[in-house]
C-alpha cells in the first residue's frame, strides 16, 4: 500500500488551518570552510522563535544526492512521489506560463526557427529572437484551426512558445521534430500508438498552417516541437488529504504546479506582502494554504550570498502576520537547496520547522541547517511532510485498532 | 523507477576524481559499559581532520538489524541493492579466490570427502585434510574434460575447492549433492529446468572422472557439491554511474566483488602502503578508486580490541598520501561493523565521512560512531552513498526541470 492509499483511508476533516510557507531554494552552504550558510547568517528572529516552539528536521526531497528541479521539488513537498509522477517537458512548460492543463490536453514545447528556401533549418532559435518580437507571432498562431480539436498557443520567452492540443483520446508518445542540427529540415512527428498518431497528425497540420502564417518572417519562419506531454494523472489534495487547498504565488510556474495537485490559485499578488494580504483575505475559505516565496532561490541562482541573506530576512519579516491568523499548524521549508556557492539547485537536504500545539520540543534554538540536522523530526523524505502536517492538525485517524 | 535507472539517466562525465577508502568491519562497540569503541579509542588525527572538513553520517548497510556478509556489505556500499543482487554461494566462493566469473559460468562449492567401499560418506570433510594436502588434489582434477564445456578447478582451503563450468546455456538451479549426513552416498545433482539439467549432467560427469582420479587417496577419495550459482547479472559502474573505476585490494574476495560491478582490479599490492603506491600510479587512468583495507575486520573477528585500534591507526596514517592526490571527493567508511566485543560482523550502522568542496559543515569534531550519529548526512541506507559521491563530484544532472 502506498502513502496516498493510506492517507485516503485515514484522513478526516475538521476546522483546522494548515499553512505551508515555502522559501524556494532555502537550503544553502557557507561560501568558505568554517563559515555559515545564508540561513545561519540571516537575522531572522521570527523563524528562530518558530524553531524554539516547534520541531525541526531536514528533508531529503527526492533521494540522497539527487538534485530536484522545481517540479519534482514541489511535488515531493506536496506529498506526491516525484519519481512516480514525472511532469513531461511540454506539460512543465505549459504549467510554467500558468496554463491550467486539463486531462485531455497534450502540451508541446515549441521553438521558432529559421528555414531556408528548401525548408532546411539554418538557425534553431530563429536568430535568438527577442520576446517582444516573438510573442505577437505566437499569438498570430492562435488563428490555426484543427478539425475536432481545440488548440492553444502561449508565448514563453525569446524563441520559445508552447502549444496545447485539447481533445478526447490524444496520446503523448510523439517524437520530437527538432533534429538538433542545422542544414536539415525538421523531422515529421511520429506517434507510437493510435492515440499518439492522432496527436502527431494534429501537430503536422499545425506546422503546415504555421508555415503559411509565418511565411513573411525573416527569421521566425518555421518551428520545431519537442517534449509532447500530457499532465501526470495525479489525485487531488481534496481526494488524498481531504483538504480544500489554496495556492498563493507570484510566479506562474508555482501556480501551475499547485494546480496540478488540485489547489485553487487565489489572488494575483506581485510581492510577498501582497501574498500575505491574499492569505488574510481567503483565510476562511480554505483548510490549507501554500504560500510561495521565489527570491531566495533567485538570489542563490545568481550566486549572490548577501542578497539571498536579505531575501531570507524579508521572508522572516512576514512570519508575525501569518502567526496572527493563528494557524493550527505552520510549516516553513523550501522545495530544494540553492546554495549561493554553487549558484544552482543542489541535493543538500532542506531545513523544515513545524509549529503546532502537538509538537515535541527538541531543543533547537534557531532555524538553520545545522540546528535542523539535530532536530526532533530527524532526516526524512519530503513526501512525509504532508502526513506530519495532517497529524498535527488532528486530521488523521489512528491506523488499525 | 529504481535508483539505478535514475542514475543511468542523470549521470554525466567530468574530470573529477572520487576515492572510496574502505576499512573493512570499521564500526565497533565499547568492550565495557561507558567505554569507547575501537574508532573512538584510536589516535587518528587525519580521520578527525576529515570529519571537521566534511560531512559525517551513519550508514545502514542492508536494513536495521541485518548483519551483512562481505558480499552484501560491499554491494550495498557500491550502490547495488544487496537484497536484489544476491551472490550465490558458489559464485561467492569463486569470487573469493579471485576467479573472474563470466556470464556463461556456473560456480560450485565442493568439499573433498571420504567414501567407503560401498560409496557411502564416512567423513564429510575428508578427515579435515590440510590445504597443503588438498591443493595438489584440486589441481589434479584440472585433468577432467567435459565435452562442449570448459571446466576450471581452484583450490580454496582445507577440504574446500571450487569448480566452474563454462558454456552457453548452463543453468544454476541444481540441487546439492551433499546429503549433510554420513553413512549414505552423495546425492545425484538434479537440474530444475533444461538449462540446469545440462549443468547437472556436467556435474555428474565431473564427479565420475574425479572418483577415478582420487581413487588412490586414503581420505579425499570423493567429493560433494553445493551452492551451484551463476554470478548475478549486474550492470557495471560504467553503465550506471559513467565511472571508470579501479579497485585496489590485497585480498582476492574484494578484488572479485569489485570485478562483479565492472571495476578494474589494478596492481597486486600486499600491504596498505603498497595499495596507496598503486593508487598514485593509476591516478590519471580512472575516475573512481575503491581502496580496501582488510585488517580492521580481521582483528575485530579475532576479538582483539587493541589490535583493531592499531589497525585503525595504521589506516589513519595513509590519509595524507590520499589527500596529496587532491581527490575531488573522498569518502571513508566500512562495509559493515565488526565489533571486537562480538568477534564477528554485526548489524550496527557504519560511520562515514565525505569530504568535498560542496560539503555542508555539521560541527563534527572527530570521526567516530558517536559523532557521525549526529552528522550532517544523517542516518542513511548505504545504497545512497554512490549518488552522494556523484553529486559532490558534480557528476549528476538535476532531476526534472
């Protein structure tokens, strides 16, 4: 029996409120031997107070040594086995621009490219076309009609856009058309089974019409398609945990990931302060609140230790407003580590603190990697965060008599 | 998807060097309540310095409470699920004498025994014949020819020797011929399927010819066969991790275990100092180096606490020579615990320290069981050591986008 089957059976409902505050890429490293991490360097009195009240630990997001992308990191934190539920490239690209994929959708990553008179690719990225130039072209492709299907086109960035085919019985086992080379024409998409052949036919028709619509373009007169993918078939927070869940985020990617597990995206905040405004506004309407803060990751990715420290301090500053709502359970963590030293996501486990009346005190005096390493929650796989939160919220029945 | 599938997908190559220094049976116990373990007693300034620089933890080799044999202990440390990849007795015996088993080989553990005039066993161990007496007899059996197969015979020790049948389509589901009793004749080998019946026929023919060759012997005039086994079908370090791996060991068993996972056995050192000489000589030719030190286990098996302490001190003394090579990642651990107090392998988890630029400091001041228990790597299953080493070497791509 897997974890979700167990939780489907054991969960019950009550009027508790659970808040999951996520600082993206929270975990870090010291820049020099003997130094402190970003989290250990930051002045963060509110987070430290949470550590003194609650129980701390370290989460392994996927498996030891495995560095999570944003998709797998969030799915794991949401309690979904990230190796079982893999989000294909096309689906992640659509999710990343906030497109809410339905069960009958196949999403595809597309690149504008440059074709010569013989239809051979001369530039796989259409001369690195700017977003300002490419977005109107993507929108122009919305004119494309394919019998029996709905087609959606969304600009992404520079030469990239995403196409979604919506219809009954479309498969996603379709080969890429990008030959990964210049001097040759794009490949034809090929479906591995009847459902995917249907998708491949739609893709061919899309490409045919797109070539006509783009014929006047000097650079972006063609396109390639990669990573055909349906969204993974995942049960919702409501089904598995019995939770009405709200997602509060600034960036489309995280709204999209939350939607994949059935959370409702609320508000359209553009800063952390506005995110907490939204939290206050919708407090009575949900049981569970995922609040996402992006900039700890961004500054880590920049390799900017001091800026990441400041972002942690900004994150710390909103904790009192969250506590004022009197959540039954508050958890603070990240979806992966992004040490400034590495300027990238990493495999290092992520500190987590849970605060609830039922927490066992563990002597942690601060919220940090080194304190959490010896915390009461120990080292655990991230998929167990959700059962811990449900337990502290009194939302899980006893297993067996 | 299992761990190896994931690592096949995620590994990449670079010019990093990884060293895995193994002190066999490293973990221990205090002899008296309130005492220290062998590792805690030893003067080991170099290992302690590694603990201050790196991240420590405790590895569970198989599962909590399960004591590993040398085979499963090493396989786990090498990242191979020791429950999935079981090495049959015959294959382990052949491996233990340094015989490189191929994919078409079936290995069998054999005992010389004494038969009476009616062919009944009177002594299952041929009067505990000495190695000096039995080895020439095993070598005499190399005269045996079996049509369509190659046959190899290797002396082991005292009454034990090993036979390897090599040929296409040989199975290893063959019953033992040792009746585990005296006063009865050896059993006929029986194959459970056509491939194994072919092996059983070869075994019968081997026994027939051996009886003729041994007819002049007073004690060792017969033999029994047990533990027919092919080598487990394991992917190599190159396939799974993308590593060119070298194994440096004194004892045949550990060379054999390393060969099973595709490491290349280099040099023929006869001491730890010579092992490090070999390490220095082959440094430019490989990505990964497994260096095995036997005597910590031997002295633990003897129940000789003080001698095991001295072996740990000898092991400590070569660390500076390893560090002088500037490995990107250095890990020090054991394949299991061998507490002198128990004079045997044990299930206790094994301390491990990883040193690399990307280690998160954990406050450990020494390399010991009690310090590692609170280390930054936490308590983890040994099969995750390899992904951690690959990660620290920058040899793993991010999982998902």
